[in-house]
C-alpha cells in the first residue's frame, strides 16, 4: 500500500523548515541601507557646515574628510601579508606628533611648556626612526634570492633636490612655500601606505613615507622661524630620539614585533597628550580660546592618554610582564561608565573656557580618568585578543594626531592623522570579521561571535589518535600535496627555521607545499607572514584563508602547527559554539591531518576542537620547535640518500 499522506501539521513543519533553510532574499534591503547611510552622510556634513565657526575650520574639515576617504582606500589595498609592515609604517608616520612638540619649543613662554615640548619632540622621534627601521627590516625579509636588484637610494636625489628648492624659496620670502611643502609631505605619507599594496612596491612605499615625514619636519621648522639656539635645541632633541629609535629598531626580533609596536604606540599617545596640555598652558589667555581649539586640546589629551595606558598594558601582556588573562573585576562595567562620565564631564568644563587654574586642573583630571579607563579596558581583554587591541590603539593614535592638527591648524597633521586612524580602523574591522565578532564584544573582554546561538554547545565524543615522528615522516614522504597551517604556537616556539628547512627540501624534491595563514593567527596582523619570511619561506607559497580554503579538498596531508581555534570545525558545525560563524581553515577536508600541539588543551576561546577527534586526524604532541627539528632532520636525511 502507498505510504500515508502527511498530516497538515507535518506539512506545516516541513514548510517552516524549508523557509528557515532557504529564507527569502530581500533585494531592497541593501538599497534601503545604502540610502540611510547616504542620508546620514549628507546630514552630518551639513551639520558640520552649520556649526563651522570660521573658514579655517571648514578648510581643515575638508582636509579631514578627504584624507579619510583616501586613507580607507589606501589601507584596504594593502596586501594581508604586509599588515605588520603597514602597522610599523603607520607607527612611524604617527611620530609626526613631533611637529606639535616643535611648535611648543619654538613658542614656549615657560619652562613647563618647554619641557612638555621637548618630551613630545624626543619621544615622537623615537617612534619615527624606530618605526621606519622596523618596517624596513620586515620588508627586507620578504626579499627572495632571485629578486632583481633594487636602487632606492636613487630617490635620495629628488628628495634632496626638493629640500634645497624649499630652502631657497623659503629664504627668498615665498610665503606659500611652507604650505606647498606640507601638501607634498602629506602626499608622500599617503604613498607610503599605498605602496604596501604589493611586494614589488612595498619598499618604495617605505621610502616614500620616510621622505614625507622628513619634508614635514623641514617645512614645520621653516614655518616656525625659530632662532638658531632653538633650532639647535630641536635638532638635539630629535637626534637623541632618533638614536634611541634606531637602537630599538635594530635590536627588535620578529617575535617581539607586537609588543614593540604597542610600546611605540604609547610614546605617540604620551607625546600627543603632552603637546595638547603644553598648548593650553602656553595660551596667553585660555578664556579667549575658541571652541574648536578647546575641543582639540581636550580630545588630543584624552585620546593620547587612553592610547598611552592601553598600549602599556598591551605591551605588558604581549611581553609576558603582565598576566595575559583578562582582568575580571565584579563592577568593571560600572567602573568604565564612571570613568567615562568623569572624562566627559571634564570636557564639558573645558568647553566652557574657564580660567587657567580651573582649566588646567580639569584637563589634568581628564588626563588621569581617561588614562585609568584605557588601562582598565585593555587589562580586561585577554592576551589572544591583543591583535585587535593593537589595531584599535593604532587607530586612536591617528585620531589624537588629527586633534593636534585642528589644535595647531596644521593640515599635514590632520591628513596624516586621518590616514593612520583609518588604517587602524580598517585593520580592526578585518580582524573582527575574521573572528565573526563585534568590536564591542572584544573590547568588553567577552567571548562568542555574532552568530553564536543561545543553546547548549554540542558535545563531541570520541578519542584522539596519537602518532609519532616516524609515522609522520612516512606520511610526508608519501604525500604529493601538503599544506602547512601555522598558528601562534609556532611563533612562541620559534619553529619557523627548521620548518623552512624541511619545506625547502620537500619543494626541491617535487612536493607541492603551501602555507595557509588565518587573519588572526599570531598576536599582530600579518605577524606569521613576517616570521615565515624571516626564516626564508618565499611569500608566493604563503596564502590567505580565502585563497587556499578550497585547496584542502585535494590535499594529501595538512600539518597544523600550534593552531587551534582557527582550524576548529565547530565554527561551521555547531550554531551554539562560542566561535560559530567564524571563518576557519577547513583542514579536515584534506585526506590526512597531523596536528602538532604542546597538549590537548582547548584554544583561547575555550572551545573543544572536534577536528582532533576525526578519523583522518592524528595528534603529534610536544614542543613545536623540537618536533619540527626532528621532522626536518629525518625528512632531509631521507631525501639525501
């Protein structure tokens, strides 16, 4: 007999299930959202025009808006593999906070202002020189033996020629030459970022950024008209800062890049806050300052302070000087709200243009409350989320620089600040998208992605299969196509050197070997790309998640080294997982997987990894460097027979 016809209830449930599986597409939604965004943009721009106090503000706002647009486009074009050099270059360019310090030293009316100006100038120069040295070292690591020779020293001629032309025209009394030089400096700094779009132009971008900052310093000196004594004083400050930056930049190792960048961020923040307070202190009559000037002083002080303390905490966690676990105070949200309210209240007082005594006290109070807020916020975030913290702080340093540009009416600072602010914001979005997390979730120190459901996470049952070095070597010998997936564990163990030796041997013997890098692997955007480049791995066999994920289907062997959450299949299989919806490398689709870890412990998110229990996965436990050393020795010995 035929099967019974389904009941109305069964039909309704089936229709509901089909609707959930194949929801209708709303083709109007993106257009409606686009129209809302366009309306918001138009209304915001008109509001700024309505509130603009003078033509100078309108001109500066135009510079700010256009710089943001250019900055976003330039940063989004940067190759993923070059995100670490990008942060180093933007870090160096953010050292243009030195220009604010130079203004204070040249126009100082008191020893306190001179001290603040000297501090800002010196610390900023540490950042400039150190940042460019670090970026240059990183970019040189990506060079391949068969790359053609480069002659970037030739660009010294047009740089020197431009400087001489500027000096001659300035001495001849051409009043607008300072502005022209500042514009060219901004263009060169933008070129410094845009050049990182690919490996072939990356080192030219670094040269462009250096020329831009140098011309910015030169044009600022010309515009200040300092005395010979003041010029010598500024030169000595920058000389000391440059020497310190050069020393730090040459000493830092690739594994220490994240904490070094965090430390450099703290210098920029401190310089911005110092320059802002010094500018207020140096005002003949603070009650006569206009609203834009006061707002700029307040914002530079507060953002600089948050950047300083947050960066110091990030440095401590990344360098192992502070516990990487998040600080979990019972009333952390109330503490943040209280500190934020106190900081905003101080801003309201400042905007009232009080007398010097009240103003400097309130400004100092906002410096403290915002600094404590930055410290507490960063301390409440776990060590594995430090890549996002670093990019956020990178963005903050740019916005502090923007505020300084409005404060001093310096378009160059506004342009460069917007460029850096956009860079940090774009990298933050890339990192959050790679974890499918909201930035507020990261900053609040929480777990869970935007797609995490409200139910219980799945329990995966089974037993992991263990393997040893000899069995792994046999699999490597038999495999024709191999993908290596490194994680933070590789960086900690410094296992990239023996790994490169093994991969080099395999490649020379006809094996197809590639590397797969997840955007949030490591403790800084692009850190693993730099580590592999330093060991000599050619960048053209290192691919990003989007490029290589489909290749696992026809891969014979995948070697996972020190990675966990970034290869966790629960992100796709369990809608209630803490990492649900997070883009992951689908290593389980390859024919055989070997996972090298120190232990069977879960990753940072605390989520068990079902990949470890799959039939085609074997666990090779132990120290990553010791394991890679043994593998390299035995693989090399086999192919040398």
